[in-house]
């Protein structure tokens, strides 16, 4: 039995963006024709934000079926995880399961790759979340402090960590939606 990696929130590492770029280049080489975009998402994509030391990548495809022919191990050690096929559904959003469907590859403790369909709410969510926190240092700082306190409180209980963190992210998204409307946010160009 594999022991889960400890739940540790680290200070921001300025090397995270270059790690993402290297990973994205490998992914583009491997599955490029299917990718509409490859983006650095999650806390490591937000300068200055404390985070778990792992890179989250979102690959956007036209249809999820496109990636069903990808190898189970898309990159060395990056393995398809068939039990993680639906994202958390935030309160007040569409409850249509197809809006939250995804495919997921993981190199535990290092890299998570989320594959989502273009135009779905779960594809938009991490990009808006990221861009809002990049634009609002106070919100990003508060989010980082919450993650540190939560990790300390739950120790290595990953299920409880996500059970609390997901709705906290939904609260941030409420502010992000107002910010997006105010500034006319739209999805920026792909990161890779």
C-alpha cells in the first residue's frame, strides 16, 4: 500500500512556471493534435501564492472522447486515473454531469493533468479562478493563509482538506465572477 504524500503547503517557488512550460512542451509533443490549449492552473500558477509543490495543468479539447485514445501513461509516470472523472459541482452552477466531466492523469505528488471540454463550466472555472487571484493580491493572500491553516488543522486527511477547500474556492469564484463582469474578462490565450 502506497502511503499518501504529506499535506504540505509551501511558499511560492519561482521555478513553478518554468516547470509548467517544460511539462506543457512534452504534453504538446505527445498529444498536440488533440489540444486546443494547455494552461497552468491551480495555486502554483499564481505568483506569490503558497501551494502544494505540484503542478496542475489543464488541457482543453473539443470533445473528451478525443483523449480516450491517449495512452494510460501519457508521459513517464503520468498515469490515467479512471476514478476521477467528474469535478466538484459548485452551488448555483449547472448540475448537468457533462458540464463537470473530465479525464485525469496524475504523477502523484508532482503533477496533475486535467482534461476538459472547451466551453464547459469546469474548463472556465480554473482559468477565471487563476486570473482573479493573479489580479487581487489580497484575495490570493487570504486564500494562501486559509490553505496553510486548513492543512495544519487536518494534517494528512486529504478528503477533509478538499471537502473544506472546494467550497472555499466557490466563495472566491463568487468574487471572481463579479470581477470578470467588471473588467470584461474572457479566457486569455493558451499558456502553451
